[in-house]
């Protein structure tokens, strides 16, 4: 899990400010991956990953909806990408 989180953080850092207002796009990608992870076979190993993905997705939506400054959009993007990483890991580990 630490590798997934590190990879998501690396993507966020390298993406830079150009993605600051692409929140809806990244949130949609994360939503789609979470739905795919939930729709597939789950196991005791993948359920916590899906729950983490949902948690970060909810936080991303909250940051985007309540955004007042660019940093809020950046936080939304970062959390959506972390949610995406957790969901993709669950999809990969699905039985």
C-alpha cells in the first residue's frame, strides 16, 4: 500500500499546476475505477482498498465543491488520484 501511495503522490507532484482545474475529470476517472472494483469479485484483501478509495474520493469531491483557492483544487486532484490508485490496486488484486 505504501508503494501505491508513493506512486500517487509522485504523479501529483509531477503533474503540477496545469491540472489544478481538472478536478472533475480526475474525480470521474476515480469514480469509474471504484465502480469497476466494486463490480468485480472482491476478497478480504481488496475490500479495505475499495473502502480507502471511497474515502479519498469523498474527500476529493469535498475539496472540489468547497474550493475557494487553487490549493483546494490541488487537494481535490491529489485525493482523487490516490483514490484511483487504491481502486486500481483492488482491481489488480481481485481474484
